[in-house]
């Protein structure tokens, strides 16, 4: 049965109300979903696929918890949005593990794997053999079950046809990024720059690394899922959402993620988009500038205060991460970004620390 609820009646109006919903409803239900997927992943026959699936569920749980904030905006349909967001984000994290720590460097293999994400958001797409180009293939149906869960949830969103093209565009860009950044080290930067040249005319105010970072975020997809639950959604609102979230909200999200992972990525030989800034001062200035552009963009949306909470929550979540303290140059950048923080960000900063401690 499709939902027919008006979004505006349910959006939390302040940080206390939002976090109350997160603690009482969202976090427990995300944990239940992840527990279910861990049970399924435990049964994966291939040991390498099982290891990567369990690794993504264990070490990237906070991605699902953070993404599910959009379910807090409309609690009556959280039974649709939470399974959808968790399943989609779990595909993303699992494939990132398969490509990041891969036994393959074949771009066609990576593209076929990421076709599963496009299929997950296309109700009419038939299932494919996503492992056809790699040695490890027997996942016991794990990836197909994740894809099917997304499709089943999407079928309950009354306005999904209006957002489908926008969702597919963002998912397509995400897949492109994952292909280019995981290929051979001597090829990946050239491929990323060639890709950027195709998109530069639309986003000329960005640096290439900032555009690439923006394509790595799933937040725009999650907000479009939430919007699709509103049976009064219009095409003009969808376009406003797309322009408001991509590239600046999405870019802020992933630049912060890369900021705190610099030492880890350097040790692992992984590409890091914050590493392309000239120095720490420039890094702080550019992230702060993109955050300001994101605040400007969300002012055009319905319920801008909710989206402002998303932006301040992103800054708080990442800048409170223990990885910040372990890297002197990142500590310096973090202090610059936190200087003069509004009360909203300080509130989310304290909550982020508490959530991590309670999860230990």
C-alpha cells in the first residue's frame, strides 16, 4: 500500500526534537535492520565476499544511522524509509569495500557491481549477474536481496516517478566516481580529470576534487526518497531539491569524510580529495565556503531549518570524530571550522560524542 502523508506536518522543528526522534525511533530501528543484514551476510558462501559484507556492516554502521535522519522527518513512514535507506547505504558500503580492498582492478568489474545500485532505484530494471567479471561470485543472493528490498520499499512511495530521474542521475554519478577512483593508481587521476571536464560547464565554480567529492554522497538520494513519500510533490519541487543538495550539501558531506581520513588513506594508498588542496589553510577555507553555499542553497527548500540541522550535524559529526585528535593538521583545520560555531552545531557536537561513547 502506498503512503499518502503530507511531509510538512511531521518535520521536527528544532535539534532537541530531532535527536529525540533519533534516539527513540531511528537508531533502534536502524540497528534492527543492520542485525538482519548481518545474519544474511553471515551465510554468504564465498569467504571473501562474506568478509567484506560483514566488514562494511560493522565498520560503517554510522553511515546508515546518519542517513536515516531523513526518516526522522516523517516518522509515520519510517517503516518504509529506514529499510530503504539502510539497504541502499549497505549496498554502497559493501561495494566500496569490494572495490577499495579488491582482488580486481578491472573498471568493467567495478561498473557492473555498481549497476546493482542503479537497478535498486529502478523499479523496472531486471536483476543482473553483478559478479560476472570477478572471481568471487557466490554471495548466496545477498546483493540481489538488498536490491530487491530497495525496490519493494520504493514501490510504497507515491511520488517516486517524479524523483526517479533525479535519483538515477545521482546514483549514476556515484557509480562513475567509484569506478574511476578504484582503478590502477597510475590511471585514476587522469580518468577523474577527464570525467570532470565533461561536467565542468555545469559546475565551473568548483574545483575538480570538490565535484568528485560531491558525487560520493548519498544524501541527495535519501532526501529524494523522503520527498517521494509526499503525495503532493511537484516536479518543480523536485528540481529545487536537486539543485539545493547537489553539489554543495553533498560536497560538504564527503569533503568532511575525506578530511578525517587523510592519514588512513595515505597509509592505504587510497585517493583522498582533501589531499589536492594546497595546504591546511586552503582546505579550511574551501570547506567553510562550501558549507556557506550549502546553507544558502537549502534556504530555498521547504522546512529549511531541518536541512540547516543536517548541515550543522554533518560538521559536528565529522569534526567530533576521534580521528581528528590523532592528526595534528586535521586538528588545526577542525579548530578553524568550529570557531564561532552556532549553538545548534555545538548541540550536535555533544550528541555525536555521546552516541560514539554509548556505541562502544
